[in-house]
């Protein structure tokens, strides 16, 4: 019988240097398989002299275990080498940007709202919001626009089916209903602005069926027309970044304010070039007035004790003026090229100290 030690040396040497899983399996079969070399030796034990049989049997069993252990160890090592190679081959650089060309930016509407909120926030206003679907009462009646009032026709309202209780509903045509909702629930003093979406059935180069307004409301016992003027003058100068921007308060009419004023800012159109600032021309940018006593009364606020002012303006309009955006329609097109041109850097948040403009 072949010397067990020599066989061990040969087999374990071959196992330790097996190049891959296939070669290792061949070795296992040739040593431990049904016709393997160790198996054959075990089968031949019967021919061994009886006094050596036990000792040889034990030696072969040990050899079998040792070869099996060597195969297992080698297999683990080969598996780990194979895994390393596979991982290396399938390596992905997760730090690479997935789509380097699509960099996000802040939409001019969002930017303008951030700027408004910053300026009015500095003056002590907080932001209020209300629903886009309004009852006819909040959108019109409570604002002193009764059912047959001509102002209802002027607004190109989107009417909706009434709710379960039969209450007529509309898509709000302005942010003014949030004045009512606020005055119904908050005890004055009140100082809010309401940026938000508004809807009118109107669509051309300067009108969109969905657009944005910002409403302002101040209610206390002493605020008067002079405060309205000061507040809106400060706002316009800060927003447009023109310290001596001239403002003109022109008498006007709104059902929910008395007296009412429309506000124009100074501009010039010399040589076909439009410029905001001192000039010989005016441009209307907002509506305002002292809150009508009847509106206060509708909200349960005593008009002999409280008073205040309100204003409203179109956000697209002031954004177009400030940033020189000529057409309204691309605001809603989600066109990346337009966004790249007119969008704002994501982290350049407007602040009073860091600058609005
Ligand atoms: N709600 C008006 C509109 O949509 C704008 C407006 C004018 C709001 C005067 C006001 C205001 O609060 O006082 O045209």
C-alpha cells in the first residue's frame, strides 16, 4: 500500500494550489469520490495484514478528513478571490452625478414669493393661507360683493358644483377671501400677507387661468391711509431695489375698501427701453385701500373700534417687471431652457442682511 504520508503530501499540495473551483472539484472526485484514490485504498483494507489493518484504517480516515478540510479551506479562499474580482468588475462610482446636465433652480415665482415674505416679514407681517376652492360667500359676498354686483362679472369666475349642503363654490378669483377667514378667527391686531394661487377664466399673452397674488391685511385701532402709503412705499422700494422709486396713489374703487387707491410706480419708456425708477411715466402694480366697515362687520369685528388697510397684487406681474421677463406663458411651461435662463440658484435665499436683489 502506498505510503499514507506521501499521499497526504501530494494531495494536500495539489489542493492548496488548485487554480479554481473546477480544478478543486476534480481533485475531490479523484481523491474522495466513489473511485477516488483514498476510497480505493479503504476498499483494499481487507487485504491488509490483520495486525496492521486497524492502524492503516485509522490513518486513512484521518487522511480523508485532512484532505476534505484542505478542500474546504481552499474553496473558501477561492470564493473570496472570485467575489473580490466580481466586485471590482461591477464597481460603480456612486459619487458621479447621475445626470450632470439637469441642475435644479428656483422658479421665479417661488423666488419672488420668498422675497415678498422676507420684506413683509421684516415689517412684522406673518404668512396666512386659505383654500383654492372657496365658497361664493368668502370669495364675494363677505367682501361686500353681493350677488348682483357688477364686479362678479368682471372676474371671469370658474364656478364649481355646489357642495353637499348646496353652498355655491368657485375657484378663488383672488387672495382676498383669506382676509375674511383670518378676521373671523383672529382677534386684532392682525398683520398678514397671503401669497397664493388664484384662478380666472382668461387666457392670452398677459393672462393665465392660474396665476398668483399676494394679499396684505393690517387691522388694529389706529392704522390709517398714511400707514398704507408708508408700508407700500417701503415694500416697493425694497422689492425693486430702487431707493428713491416714486409711487403714485391714484383714487380707485374696490367693493371691499373705502377709500381705495391703485398704486403706480415710476418708470420710463425712453427709446423703447423700459426702466423702473424716476421717469416721466407710470405703471400700475397694485390695488389697496382702507378695509370697508361692512367687511369688518361681516367678520364680527366692530368697525367703530377697529380699522385697517388691505392691498393685493399680481406676483407674476411684479416678477416680470423686476426680472425683465417679457412673456407670461412660459412661467407654466416647465421648459428647462427657460428655467436655466430665469431660474435662481437653489441656495441663494433672499435675506434683509444678505440682500433681496
Ligand atoms: N382682490 C383685488 C383683485 O384681485 C386686488 C385687491 C385690491 C386686493 C384692493 C385688496 C385691495 O386687498 O385692498 O383685483
